[in-house]
């Protein structure tokens, strides 16, 4: 892929993320319902979505942030964080599946830090042989669990 063709990259949402009284819902558009086949065999999926509320030129221009918005943390490039402010607003979250409703095109998950109406970009199964890391190296600020999320993400 050369630079010119990379400029023409196009993402198409496959659905939308909704809130419900039973937890976050991944609601697929009808055209993508066939993609749910086999998902029920997994307990966890990676959910890729778009930080749609930050989609503006100012948010996309941010290249350095204080991780977790904590002024005590060092100024860090966005590629070394999970900040929602970044050139491309792609987000990901590992989610535990609580229910699948294939007829409605819905996957209910235990927790997800996405906002209501976030465009759903992709869903991929969690595979322990390729999705875990051994011999981790982390900066000091990333070694503690943020109280809001209960996981070591930003």
C-alpha cells in the first residue's frame, strides 16, 4: 500500500452500541447478521468502535496527553496511551459476552466503556494464544488499575 492509497482508507460501521437495562448492547446492522455465526462459541470478544464524540479537528490534532487525565502522569504521546483524543478515533475493549440474540443482531456484554450511539466498527473473538502477552513492560502510570474501569486500561 502506498501513501496515496492509504489516504483513501474507508471504514464502514457494522452496527451501533446501545445502552440497555441489561448492560451494553452491540447491535449489528441487518447486512452483517451472518457474521454472528459461531460467536456463541466464545466467552469474550474484542469490540472495536469509534470515539464519535471526539470526532472534530481539535481532538484529532492532539498528539500528547497526560495518561488517565492525571496531571501527575508524564506527558505522553497518544500512541502510548488509550486516550480518546487521537488522529484516528478507533477504540477497543475486551468484553465478556452475557447473551447473544442472533435474530435481533445483538450481543449483550458485561461492560464496555463506549458511549450510547458509538459506531461499532468490528468484533473479533478473544484467542488466548495470540491475545495475551508474556514478559510485559509497562510505564509506572499503567501499573495501577483505574478506579473507574476496574481494569488496567485508559
